C-alpha cells in the first residue's frame, strides 16, 4: 500500500480581509494532488468549494462566500490527506450600501455581484435595490407563511418603497421576535434619520439666505428713496427710468450671454448624450457584439449578454432603448434558428447535442428542441440502415463497388467513432471484432470483405452501425428523462421538472422509436438471410437480394456470432428486455436455420465421399471411408457447437417440436446417404470405378498375397470390402456418432440410431446374399456333374480307392473363397464359409437323397466323400449344415462289417494326409477364430 499523504496546511492568504465574493489566493502545503483530490474548502465557516480553482499543491484560488463569522480559519480538505489546518485567518468586512433614498455626492449606477454559474459580473438596475434597514436593528425573519400574510393584509405590501406599504406587515415579517426594548431603540433610530434629513434641507436653504437678503435690502432702499421725493411725477419718472434701465440691462445681458448660453446648452446637451452613451454602451454595442460572438461560436457569451439586456431593458419605455433592444431580439431569433439547425444536423455527437439543447433552453426557444432532436436522430438512424442495405445490394449486383466501399467504409456519415469519450460499449465492440475475425482470417483487412458473401458484409455493417449510433440515442433520451440536458448541477429546477413531465408524456412514443429501430434491424437481416420469414409486403422494403445459393453453415455461424455480440452491446445499455426480445427471436431462427443448412451440406459432402474411395484396405479389412464419414459428421457437429450452446437469455434450439423432427429426419437422411453411398460403391460396374490407385496391405504374415497381380478389384472383392465396412459401421462408427449427437444435445438419438442400424443391416444382408450367390452357386453347381462324370453309377462301382476329384475340386474352390475373404477381412471368414458350407452340404444331401439305390461299394464311396467333406469343414458347420450332412448319411445304407469301417477310416486318413497343405487354411482359421 502507498504511504498516506500529510494533511493540508494553509500558511498564507492574500488579501487577508475583504467583503463577500472577494477573490483570494490561498497558499500552503499538501493542498491536493489535483482538482479531483480537492473535496472541501471553507473560509470563516462558509463552503467555498464551488468557486475553488486548484492551481498546484501549494496554491488555490477561490472567492469568499457570505460567511456568518466575521473572522475565521481557512480549512482545506483532500481525499489523500484528509482535513487540514490553518496558521492564518481571514477577516470578512461588511460592505457599506447606499440606499436609493440616501443622499450621495456620486451617481449610483449599478452594483456588481458575482454570478457563480457563469463566472461573469452582472448588473442590477438601481430601482431593483432596496434601502438599508430603516429601523437600524437586527432583522429576524419570522416563520409566518406568505399566503397568510397576504390574506391578512389584502392589497398591501411589506416593501416600504411601495405606495401600499403596511408597517404592521413589515414588523410581523422582519421583527416578529424582536423585544420591546429593541423596538424602542428602532424608534430612536428612525427619529435620528428624520432629523438628519430635515437638517440637510435647512442647510440647503441657509446656503441661499445671503443672496435673498441682499436683494431684499436693495428693494427696500429704492422704495425709501421714492417715498422721500413725494411726487407722482418723480415717482412715475423714476419708475419709468427704472424699467427702462432694467430692460436695457436685460437686453444687454441677453446680447452678451446669448452665445455663451447657447454654447453652454449645446455642451450640456452633448455632455448628456455622451453620458447616456457611456452609461448604456452595453446595449448600444450589443447587436454588433452578438454577431461577432456568433461568428466565433461563443454562444455562452451571447446568452449571458442577452439575459443581462433582457433584465435591464426588457420592459423599458424609452424609444431609443426599445429600438436597440428590438435589434437584439432580431439577432437572438436568428441565433435560435441557427442553433436549431445545428441541433438537427446529422451526424453529431451527444456532447454537441446537449450543448445546443441547453443553448436553446437558455434562449427560451419555442417548442421542445430536445424532443425534436430525438425524433431527428431516430429518423437518421433508420435512414442509415436502409442506405446500408441499398448499398450492399448494389455491391452484390456488381454495380458501384468502388462507390460502395468508399461511401460505406469511409463516409463521415458513418463515422462510428464520432464520440471520442471511452465507453464499455466501444471496448465490447473492439473485442467482438477480434473474436469475429479469428474465426475466418488472421486479420480484419479489406481482403476478408471480398471473400465474404455480400449478405455477411451487410450484417457486419448494419450491426456495427446500430451498435455505434443507438448508445448516443439512448443516452440522449436518458438525459431528457432526468433533466440533465438543461443543467448538470440542478440549477434550473423549473426546466428540469418540465423536461421530466414531457418525458413521462412521451415515454410510449420513445418506446415505439426503439421498437421501430429493432424491427428494422431484424427485418433487414431477415431479408438478407431468411427472406422466407418475411411477409409478402415486406419483401420489397427489406429484401431485394439475389439468392443464388444459400449461405453455408460457417457463414451463418459467423452471422450469429455478430448478432449475438450486437445484442450483448445493446443489453449493456440497460434497454428493457422486452424491446430486445425480437433480436433473441431472430438469433433463435438463425441458429435453427444454421443447423438445418449445416446438416444439408453435410449430407451433400457425405454423398461425395464415394468419389474419394480409394479401396485401400488395412489389416482389418477396412477402407478409409468409415473414418471419413465419422470425421465429416464430427466436424459438422463441432462447427455447430457455438450455435447449439445457449448464451444468457437464449432458448434451446430444440425447444420446438418441429425443429426436433426436422433435425432428426436430416440426421437419419445423412446416415441413409452414406448407406446408399456404400451400396453404390459395392454394386458399381467394373468400368465405372477407378482402381489405378488401389493398394492392399500385405504386412500380415497370414495373407496369401495381393488380391490380383493387376491390382484390379472384382465385384466380389468390392462386396467383401463393403461388407467389412458395414460390420465396422455397425459395431463402432454408428455408435460413436450417436454419442456425438447426444453430446451436442440432439433429440431423438435413439430413433436416429435405430433407423440407421436397420437400414445398414438390410444393406449388409443384401450384399452378403449377393456375395454368397456369386461364390456358392458355382461350387454347388459343379457337384452333380462331378459326381456323375465318366458315367459313374452308385449301383455299379468299384471298391473305393480314395476321395474322387470332384470333391477335391469343390474343396479347392471353397479354399479359394476362404483365401479371398481372409485377404480382405478375417472377421468375415466364419460368416462366409458357414454359408458356403451350408449351401454345399444342402446340395450334397439333396443329391444323396435322389439316388434310388446304392451298391455296397457305392454306399462306401458316398459315405467316404460325405465324411471327408464334413470333417474338413467341421469348424464352419452350423446346425443347418449338420442337419444336411446327417440327412445325407441317413440316405446311405449302413456299413455292415468292420472291414468296411476300417477301410473307410484308412481312406479318410489318406485323404487328410495327402491334402494336408490345402486343408491347413481351415485349421489356421480355426485357431484364429478360437483366439478371438
């Protein structure tokens, strides 16, 4: 673990005193490792974290808030070091405010205050300021509801600058808990303020008394002089003269000061105009500033200036102000239209969309720009999906291939990385791309797109488009629902509440948008891969592909993996499962179709195995055909493993009864195709088979040699090889395949095995009967001519001298059959030889029973030959052949003397001794059979 950092320590602050919102610089040690490490900052007990700006581990800049304490410490808190300490303190000064009713030697223009949201100074009009505390005592706001006070004092107000001011309301609202002594002090304060105002008025009057008294003295002197003269003439003359003098003085004064006074009036007028321009230059320069800031893209500045102008001049009655403010409104309206166009422009990032929506909200744009943006984004995604389909269809037809690749692969309209902020969806998409690429090629290069069918490329493009565009669309809706489109810090609660209310009303509409995108995605994929699953009216809109041949199982597996990864990406957005169920249905249909197509293609591949038969036989009498058949099925099932496995949320492909039946019938068909292949190979005419590459394994010392020196196979040898393969299939291959079917979850494996076994046994029996017919019939047919060769007669024959040649020839033919079968498969020897012996014994029994009578020598000769044959082939006797030999012997007269029996035994021993070499094959076969 890393060592914990030291707690923060504040060693200095500049300045160390000031009023609220004073900007200060804090210095110290261990003030945090970064902006995110700073979690607390208080000055005089007030939280100043909102205005804090972390500069370094030893410097922080912030503004002092409206603290309750006049003096206090500066406490910094960080994640790494915890709560810190301070060696210095800050003194909070109370600003002196000048009320609108207070006399002042300066013009009170505006009071600046700090706006924490925009970090800009704003102005408050003078009339919005309130005078200082008139009572001069501490204000203690009461807890009386405003509605109750309004009901108690109808038509009145607690504002003492209002014409309807109610002192009782003011006292209840601001001094409900104030003591009587404090209220007496407040009365004294009010009297002092009133005396100061009276004294100030008297002072202004006293300042002009000297001039008044001088004028009064002059008038009195003139009046006294007129009384001393005592005559009306003098009075009239003096009065007239005085008037003339005054008139001439007035005219002369006007003449002398007319130009000066004119220049003074003009200067005053110019000065007043300049003062107005200077005081209200913000409004006069605002239209031009708005245009410049719009061109620079500083929309925040424009909005702040507009809010300030609206608060100052929104309700002005001055004509010049109205004119300039109208210009401001015109430019703001143009800005609203510009921002709305940018908001609805596609493509755009989620960050830009949020920014433009907030701008329009701050400008009080009509309607609901956020919902307009959602609708435009929805239509744009749908249009992109259809454009993708049209481009891929053209690419399939060989038209505009270059335009297709450049417009789809490199067009900014499909810039799938427009939002550069990292997200788990992007990481998942990259992982999915790697997984998909590893199945078919080493890298995701453009060459792969030329190898892949156009439908597969389309699904890749379409799913990538949806996965890249839908997350921003979904996040835009979520921001619209929770109100964060308008404020990240919940400053505009009114807009947020309206947004949430609108979102609740439009929730069903947005759900329909998502469902429309999902339906469009699924139907476009169905149109490309499963056109038969679309309705008649939907084929033109979502189809249009040239279906020359259906995709192979490998490409369908690739498509399923692509759609699965897309479904996982959409699920990660926390989209409700009911909206994504249609994708799960598509995946299920694709999985079922992939299994059907794979099994169909497997049957075609197995049908072509007949062309690969090389008739190379091993020691067990097998060719490579059974092994190739098993490998073909195992490889096919392995390729279906990912399709058969169920991902989270997916159902088994065998849940539907129809799918089970179809897969079972296809599996039986595969087995039957191979059985037909075996039958075709075993019964093919000699001219239709290529035996130039035939070779026989002669490594075993038990083999007599090669089948034929010219290395050509006879039809009987093909039958033997097919029979050997059938035996192996029945004992091993079909059982192994059944295990593989069960391992991969196939249903009805018992039925598949049973039907296949029955069909295989029928083929085996047909081939066996065919081979026995080929081999036994010539031997059986040669017995009767051989017995009666040379006009032999059982009634008139010589004393037996040994076994006649016909029987020896028959035994040699049986030995030849034995050699042929033994060369191919040792396991077939007992089965074949038993049937051949049965046929020969049956024929011999029939011939003996057909003889009308035997002489003594004839009976001995017949018994010798029957016993010689029976003893020679004793190891291959069956109940049927034993019965035939017994019937043949019963048809002969019994031996009457011991001499005949002795002669019979001697002749049998002589026969066995003379043909010992030929009969060895039966003994060796017997030994081998006994061992097995």
